[in-house]
């Protein structure tokens, strides 16, 4: 089915890469079915701000800014409850490339330590400040920068469809899931900007 961008997810307790592969891809626990209210809209500046609640414990705001060849999303997660909240906050960004074959797609994650990791198929990296995906067939680079380092999970999404010759499966897109582990006291907030940029 269709993939949505910047889909939010909140998990209590630890959330591992294996759990992401098992559960994150089916959308059962994400917030895509929650109602987001518009709290700000600037048409001339191509900006919109959305907000929702996770139960009565967390408030989530995300502010979109569309720029030339880029989109910036500023997240704010606030503890609106009466006790401390230890959760994992995740944002999933699906990006479709011409192919997932290694000769056509290169994914590199830049960790806060300065180490650069090459990711293939289903992979993860820790304390990532930036990652880039190079679509070599179309000579395009998609770069994502985060204002606060995160764990990065990525996996190819495969679709199934019916053709005249029968049931077929094939690469649809690549899922990039950014995860932050939060420990928020009442009225405390976590804010992080994410910038996704397209270059040639």
C-alpha cells in the first residue's frame, strides 16, 4: 500500500531493531491514524504546524517548512502528564529510489563519533547525525540531517501485486526510521529539527 512520510510512533520501554522489522512496517502502533490539528499555517511561506496527543501524557508538535529542494520538520515532544515519561519516539521517512540493488543505491550513515557506516538491506546505526542515500541510476542524492543524534533503522519495503501472469513482488521504497530515547519530566520538552535535502 501507499507509504506516508514523517509517520510518528511512540513506544514504551525499549524498542529494538528486530522489533522495528516485525512491527513498525505494518503501522499498527504508529500515530498515522490519530487526528492532527493545525496550529499554524503560512501559505506564502509554505509552512504548516500540526499537533496531537498521545493519550494524556505526551503532546506532539511537528512544524513543516518546504524549501527549495528540501523539507524541514521541527518536532517537539512535551510531557503533559503528571509523572515522568520514558519512551522511544520514532519518525519514519519512506523514500522511493529507482532500485534497491547495491549497484544503484548506496546508503551511508554518519555517526556522532565521526565514523561513517555503509548500510545495506535491513541495517541499523547508532548516534547518527546525518545519513545520505545515493541513487546512482538517477544521479540523485537524498541527505537527511538531524539536530539531535538518533538511532537509525532502515529496510527495503516490498510490495505485492496481481498481474496478468500472477502474483508478483518487488521493491517499493526504502524505510528510514529515526529513533530517540526520551526521559521527560512533567512540562519538559524534547525538540529536534530534521532536514531532508535533494541534490544532484
